């Protein structure tokens, strides 16, 4: 009986529920997959301006976060003694190499208590080419961002707004991470 009633309905009534879902829940057929959720990124609403700081690179050059306005920034807090930090650094380098030409930058903030003394050999060992700054001796950025554990990373959009936070290491060379960066780069 059900199939006879169902078969006699018009196309509109058969598709009515589907149309209702699409109109009622705009994300139902979203063209943008939720790569943040897939990667375990805590989404922020994108209204928080990334706290500004100026720190010295291992070469002694002052680097400010605002220098990267107009680019997508992955801001990472790490230390040379942190095993999970060390494991994700090669992935960061590969991700940076793939997307730097498109307006993506990784800014790594070392919180090593002896500053450049530990950070510089670590950078050399892992052949890191993205910007690395040392948050020593005042731990200014560390305090501004309320860091309690490492590694921790923040995704900052082209307008300088924090759009996501990542506690702990991730696989940054996988398709999900790459698609997330592509998605952020496509935004205005």
C-alpha cells in the first residue's frame, strides 16, 4: 500500500522533505567540507583579532605578527625539548614549502628557556625555512596567547583574525590539512 501511495505522489511532494532540509539548514549541502573538524581544530568565530607581538628571530631580526597581514598564518608554539613538537616540525616544513607561494606562512614561536641556544641547533637539524622567533626572556607571546601546554597552534586568516586553535600535534602533510589550508587561502 505504501509503495502505491508513494508512487502516485508528484515529483514536488517526493522531494519536498529534501527541499525543506536544504532551505532550513544552509549547511546541509555545504560545498565547503569541514576540514577544521576533520583535523580536530577548535573553531573560533573569526572576530578575535590575533594578539600582536614583536619577537626576535634566531638571526636577531625583529619579526612582528602584523608583518604577515594578508597571508594565512599558522602560529605554532613549541620547544626543542618537546617530543610531539619535534615530530610535527618536518610536516610543517613540507606544508610551508607547498603553500608559501600562495600566501601561507608558518610562524613558529620557541619557548625554550635558553632562547636561541636551543632553538638554533633545532632549526638547523630539521632544516626549517619558515620564520622562527624566540619568546625569551619575557615570554610575551606565550602569556598573550595563554599557552599552558605545547605544541599548540593557531590559524589566523588574511585579516589577522584567529579562526581556529589546535592543541597537540597533527598530521600536517595529509590531505585534510592541505585542503584546510587551501580553503583558508581561498577566503578573502
